[in-house]
């Protein structure tokens, strides 16, 4: 099924039994789908035409039964059965991905979040702050990928960025958020570049009170 959060916009995509639905940040949802060939790896972009079998990992009557989906730096990870090797871990490169990581840090009842589009080379993708303070300003930060975090002075907010981060934009908080477009070069040499983005929010317009969104892990692709 798919939904735009209205009754009229809620409808089935395909009549199929599915298991282990997982959103990997590449614009697709991955799952184990069952048809006459058994339970294998399927994907969907939310349309009937864009839904189908991705790979029959265990040909024949026996199913590969893909499960335990996870995503990391532009790769889909899962477990599936192989006819010769048995049940093993599998890795599938996904191309451009945007996956939320870490957590927000707030001083109010709001929980600000950062969203991102998959960063496709040669296009302009968006980073969006939502549910932030209604007043003040925000700073969008970016860095190369890191697996660690560090705490800002004051001992409350964590940045899930490399300490060598750069400032992408500074913008006013318009109704609790702001958008930052990021234009990427159409150079295949940059494919697979892992990045991080996160936003700091200053609700009162000063530098003393600070909040932070979650971070977004980005991997560029074609």
C-alpha cells in the first residue's frame, strides 16, 4: 500500500504478500516478496510500474528468504539463502542515498528533524529542517562521513559530524524550518562520496541557547 496521509490518497500498489519492509534512503522500499518463484528480493518506488522482483537469489523452488535489512553508507545489507553457500550476509550498492542518523537535541517541546533527498550527481538536491523553533536562525553544517560524534560546549548537544565540518548556509527559521539546496557536479569521479549533514538551531537569535537536529548520512551517486 501507499498513502499521502489522506483516505483518498491511500491505495494498494500490488496484490502481493510481503515481509520485512525497509526504507533504505535511495528512493525505494526494499522487502521480501512472494510470488510463484518463492520469497525473494523485491523493491518499489511507490508505483505499480516501479514495483517488482529485483533478484532471484535462490533460483528454483527453494526461496532465498531475504531478511534483517539494514543500510550503511550507500549499501543495503541483508541476510539471504544461497543454493551453494547456505544463509549468508549480502551487500547491495544502492547509489545515491540519504539516511537519518543520530538524534536531535532540544530545549523546548519541539523535536526538530533534518531530512535530505538522495544526492544524485549533476542535480540539485535538498536538505530540509522541519519542526524547529518558530523564531531565530539555523546553520546547516556538512562534513565527510564519520562513525563518531562529539559534544558541543555546554554538555547537551551532540554533533554527528567530522570536526572539520563546513558551513553550508545560515537561514532564518521560517515557521519552524528552512530549506538548503545543494548543487552537485556531474562528475562520475565523485560517485560514492560519503558525507554527513546536520543543523544547529538558535531559537532566540543569540549564540547561548542552541538546539540541534538529527544528522543525515549522504552518499553521492549517478
